[in-house]
């Protein structure tokens, strides 16, 4: 069994959230550049709706990172 301190768990969560934000921002950039056909649709087949959902998820992840006390 592995034992982790709460700070270690927080850092792991924040690192994963930062990776998620980076990935979502890359997807958002591709859709906005008209290259949405090069990625798998995540939330909605309509690009306008997809952008809105991605932006919402990015903001939510950033809010969670701030909640953990890490800079975004």
C-alpha cells in the first residue's frame, strides 16, 4: 500500500487539472482555427456548442486549481 500526504494528493490533482486545461485549450484553439475535424468531438457535434462547453470546462478546472491554492 502507498501512503500519501494530503499535500501530495493536492499536487497530483492540480497537476492533472493543469494537464486537462492545457489539452482543452489546445482543442479549443484547433476548433477556432477551423481544424475541428482533426480532433474527436468531446461534448457536442456543433462547433459553437463545443466551444462553449470547452470554455466552461476550462473555467471550472481553473476554479478547482485556485481552490487548491495553486496559481493557474
